[in-house]
């Protein structure tokens, strides 16, 4: 047992990290940091632990269990059945157009062939960028809020902007007609919990941004409960697929498309190996979900098919 203590320590640490991040999450700052840290961090010790146990010929199975647990938590083992769907939805944070051109972004969106495009950070910096982008996306009805824009090939029944607590941003609700039924579509960009402030010792800033985001999640949950029927939530939620905020959104809007119909880690913010952009739906079943290639943003677009 003493020769395999490193393997046991690794396994128990990984299990504890994921349990605290999932079930305690945003309640405390330490567990918030665990929940929001890039999940690949917990896989980094695996080669050392596996190498040590192989050399000592003790605890190899335990080390392998810890490695598989860490890999699973990071989404590397995620693999769900997929079939074709009939409703295609894309969410994409286009980062104010700072990383690409209208041609590049529009080409990627046309290739996605989606019925609904939910774009965030559409407060473009360069003059004429928005007009040039929309000109390259014919056939879509356009509805806009503050920093968010929804494009629909489906008939649009109405559009409403809801104030996002603690922010100038709005939650853009668009009601569309699909297969004879009304579907509510919420396009949102939630505030970022500034966990990086903890590195500077500014824990008050972490708490402040956490509380603002919690208020935004609560407002979204209230909107979800106002009217029954099919409902889609999409956007840059700045939330990993674990913790209390994600669970609350999942309860209000239904499971994430990638959770039920995706494969692999689904990193939508590849710079930090994070999955923070999501599509969730109530009254619709996701059949396929995947992350699109990089195309003019620091985020990657997420596409889901529903039936």
C-alpha cells in the first residue's frame, strides 16, 4: 500500500476536485476556482503518476483509474450517439470582429447551413463590419439586442430584449415558427466570473462578478418559466459544464446539446481548453452537436441539430 500511495493520492485528489467543483461549485471561492479551472490541469500529473507506479510495479490500476477519471472529467472520453436532425442552430461569439473579416466569418456561417444563428459580441469595432457581415448572409431575418444578434431563416413572430442584471447587455428573445409550433429562442452573453482576479488577490472582484452572473442566471430561469412550450437557450454562457450555475440553467432550459449528442471535449474557447458556449433546449431533442473549425474569433462556433 505504501508503494502505491502516490497513485491513491492522485485518484482521490481528482475525485475530490470534481465532486467539489460539481456539487459545491460557486458557493465558495476555492471550489469556484476548482470548477472553473481548465479541466486538463488535473490530467497533467498523470504521466508522472503512471510512470512512477510502472517503475515501482505497485498501484498501476489505481493510477490508471485516476487518469481515466481525469480524462473523463475533461471530456476526452465523451462520446454520444448521433443522428441527423431537422432544426440546425449555431451559437458563435464573434469577438467584435477583432480576429477575422466579414468574409471569413460569413463563409463559416454559410457553411454551417443553420436555421438559426445566435451571435454574441456583435458590437463590432470596425466601421461597416456589421453591414458587410449581414450583406454576406442573405435569406435571414435579423433581430438585435445589445451585443447580441439573432438571424433566422424561420418565420419570426416577435423579438424582445430583456435587461441582463448588472450589465448593459440584453437577453434577446426571438419567437419563431418551426413545424407549425412556436419556439422561443434566447440568445445571451453572460458576464464572466473573473477568476483571474484571484491571482492578484482581488477576491472581492471575484465575488462581485460571481454574484452578477448568478443574478443573470436567476433572471434567465425566471424567463424560462414564464411560458410553456419549446425553448432554446444559446450563447456564450461563460460557464463550464459543471457547478451550480450550469445545473440551474440545465434545470430551467433542459440538457446541453453537447452533453446528449456531442463527442469529445467540445472546447469552444480553445485558448484555455474550455467549453463555455452552450446550446440547451426544452421540448426539443438534440441529435447531433459539434464544434466548428476556427473562423475569425477566439471562440469556436457550436452547432446542434434537433428534432
